C-alpha cells in the first residue's frame, strides 16, 4: 500500500530523488523491501531507488524546525526588525552616536 502510494506521487511529481520518512518507514526497516517492490511495480516511470530519510524517526522535529525558520529565510531583515535586533544596531550607528 505505501509503495503504491509513493509510486503514484512519484509519477505525478517526477522528482529527482525519492526520499521517504516517517515512522511507517523508519520504525520497521524490514518492510522496505516490500515497499520498494510495490513502488517499482506501481510506477510507470523508469526505475528509481527509494531512500529512507537520514532523520530517522525524528523527521517531524526536522520538519517543524524548517517551518519555524521559513520566515527568517524568506525575509531576514524583516525578521530582525520584528525582533527589535535591527533597531538596536541602527541606534549604535546613528549620526549623533558617532559625533
């Protein structure tokens, strides 16, 4: 079932790599052979390897960290302004502070 679902997504999106994560894949590595067989049988694209994430069963934590940092990556100066850190630095370089 999982291999077929991954094959369907792979056929739809055609990614460069297929990396699976989550406890369904990390907590029972013995089933990966069956998942790979179902993936190969279910995909209409050329054969490709599936890799299990290097985050192991902590993939949810890594995903949460990425989401929490997305605002910082999207607008670093805006994040500094919102935190007040940029205002403090600008006060140190104000013309009256340099005189």
